[in-house]
């Protein structure tokens, strides 16, 4: 559900005619550092860089330094950076660079002039250029480069153009620079996971694979595979379901748990945290659920397919945000936030609909047990139990109880999510002081203290600090998100998209198909646009200034990509095999059209705005 961005890349790329390069000009690896001469961390990291460049990999590393002076914290950082550039103007950048990093207490103006004289520069010219800030524009260029490259702290490193976020010690830098096989595999995985489209791509692969298998000569194998009975348990305490039921009733709960955690996050500190911020996406989502259902019922009320009114309600967040990611900067960030928040509100409504309207019968005794187990989870939260194991045990029992009650077990994931504890933000200053104390104790151990014991104690203390930075709810969402996006959802697609293409073209004129497709293609954009407009007109919400109504309408069309939730509700709504197959094919067809039309609308709006700006600019220039 989260819109993860690709790891930042260096911009502009290294230019030998502009950048300061050290080491081998033809080095196999380029290591770029954004640094601050008054930063203690930069001085410490510098020692490791020298060892990697000169001792461990001589002739293999091309090292580049760009300026990122922290003017608010370091009094002399800007002047020191200008001094390095004044030295570069006389051909001695690296001599001054080395001096600045090894003499951190000599960064005032007079000390810099003395240093220039000591390394053989024309001290008079050097002093005049410092006083006149001749080289300040060059520092501003590097600051702009840092901003565009995602470098906000010093030191920040880039290895071959991609930001390196690992440790700064020599061995870690060596691993990043030499790129062993394991490091390359991990980097490729991180790059793929960083793509906003990655989850949607895997789901698409699952859909294509399922359709191909289900329509091949081996299609019976597809059905037999997912109908295979699987028993889990010990002795009398066991449960047997088909593999598809384990997928749709069991594994999918991980997805709903992540959804629940994200809903909770949005309700506490996110886009749904305040009434006015929440009003726009909630109103859009509510109308975007109501209109498709009404359109569906126009064709199916009182008929055999009336039970499927909830099918066109849902929005597939992964696919919708994936299409927006393909548009890049052609759509404003606030539009992505709106779509994500509306999709989360949509998920809330879909979960309620599943629990209330798609439950055949209920066992009150099992519901009572489920309520009691949820109470246990809430009690653990109230007692500030932060370990995951107790919640995991309660969650498994809660799932069994909800499943036995007749309510769809996905509700268990959402209930558990709201019981996972959160806590306030940590005191960063205190944690920083503690970290410095720990590292000082490692560097200067107590007399007679065993080295190994000292390091083990330091590691445990640092692990505890890292754990404190995220609440249990945030940590669980972070850990489960990859499993949900890259395993659960693609498997769900593979388990449910295997529809035999035996539907005839005229079948798409049946009420169920018309209701699903028109609900997604017309009801979704109409409802989202109308809901947002009414909320803004009534003064309940404010539309972000950088979003045009035409862009919001395009986003509404993208929300007609109803895959995961639509497939899920179709599976519980329809028992007839033909009707279920027709509904799924209608969902797929409508989703493809919604993605294409939504992309075209947003691209067209961007092109028109760009052309208007170009025309306005040419008019001003002509005058």
C-alpha cells in the first residue's frame, strides 16, 4: 500500500571537467561524497575512504567530493568549502581538502589564509577570493546537487551513482565498492522493491500465469492444484482446507493485517488524522463505493447476481499507485497522497462490507471467544507489552475463532492490527547522547574489561536503541509489507485469476458483467469526483492547490482498477462457476481500460498545462 520511491541517484552525474576527482581517473568504481569540513563524522569517514582508495583498492576507485556545508550548525563550514574551491582555482584542491579535514580547529579566516600560504598558494589572491566570496556560487551548485540527489546529511555517499546507506567502516565500504555476488543480489532486490510498480508487476505476472495455465491443455492441473486438501494442526486440533481456501482465508489475512496497520497509522498521524485532512479522501472514497454499487444494482437488483453489489466497490491500491508512478513528476505528489488515502478509506469500507454483508451465518459462541481474545490483545497493549510473540499467539487463536464463527477471517487481521501497541516518538537528543556514550566506552574500555564482553554489551545496547526508534506497530508493518506485496498478493492473483476463457462476447452484456464493468469504469470516477466536489463545496475539506479537478477526475478513473478487493468479494459473493468466471473477466477487462484511460487523462492534462506555460513564456519573451 505504501508508495515506496526508488533509492535516490546522483544528479548531475560526475563530470571530470567540473568535479574534483581523486584516485584513478579510469577507476572501475566511482565513490562520491557530500561532505562538510566541520563535520566530525566526515573526518572519521575520511580515514576509511583513504584506506579503501589507497591501500585496499589502489588504482580501482575514483573518489569525488562535493560540498554540503551545514550553515545552521557549523559556523565555519561555508567558509571552509569556499577555501577548498579557492585552492582548486590555483590547482591545489586536494591539498587544502586534506588540511581542512585534519585541522578542524583551524577553519576561521586567518587560519585558512595561513594554511594557503603553507601549502604554496598565492595567499593574497586566496584571501581576496575568500573575502569577496568568489566561489560561493560553486558551493550553491553542490547544495542544489545534494537536494536533487537526496543527500540531506553529512557524509552521504554514492557508489556508481546510487546512494549508499550502509555503514561507513572500511569493510562495509569495500563490500559496496567491490560488489560481491551477494551484495549485487541484495542491491537488485532493493532496487526492484523500491519501484512503486514492483508489487503491481508481480501481481500482473500472477494474473498472466494463472490465465495461461487455466487455458492450456493442462488446465485441469490448475484446478486440482488449488483444490488440493491441506491439513494443518496436531492430532485432534487440526484444520483441513483446500489450498485455495488457505490462500483466501489464511494467507490473505497478512495483507489485511498490513492494511489495518496502515489504516491505524493514517488515523493517528497520517492523512486521516484530522477531520479536515481526512474529509476529502473519505468523502471521495464513500461516494466512490456507493456509486458503483448503485450502478451494479441498476442491472442486477432482484436478479440472480444481486449478491455481487460489493464487487465494483474496491480499488486496488498497488495497481493504481503503480500507474501514477509511471507518470512520475507529471502528476503532483499531493495527488498520490489523495489516491493512497482514498484507497485506505476504501479498504475500511470494504472490510466492513465483507464482515457485515458477506457472512452467511454466525456462531455466537465463537464470536464471543474472538471478542475475548481481542480483549486479551488489547490488555497486552494496555500493559505495554512490546514483544511480538504474545500478539502472534493471540492472533493465530483469534483467526481460528473468527473462522469458526462464520465471519470472514480477514476481520481477524484488522482487529489484531488495532491491538498492536504504538508509542510516542523517541527523544532523539537522549538517544544520540546514549549512542555516543556507547561508542566512547568501546573505544576507551574500563581497566580489565574483556574486549568481547564489551562489544557484546555495546551491540545489545545499540539494538535496543534501534528497536526504540519504531513502535511495535510500525516495526510489524515494515516487516510484513514485503511479504504482503511480494508474496501474498501475487499468490492471491495466481490462485484466483485462473479463469477459463470460455465466456462468449455476448456474455459481457449479461447484467453481472455490465454491473461490474460500468460500476468500475463509470461509477468509480463519478463517485470519487462527486464526493470530493461536494466535500469542498460544503466547506468540509480543502482541495490541494496543485491538484486540478481534471487531475482528480483522472485519478478517479484509475481507482476503477478493482483487482484484489473485487476478486476477493466476487469469490465470496458468487457460487455459480460461470457467474464467478464472468465477474472475474469483467473485473480484469474494466481494470485494464481504467488503467489506460486514467493514464491518458493525466498525461493529457500535464501536456496541456506544459503547453500553456510554454505559450505564456514565449509571450513574455516576445514582449
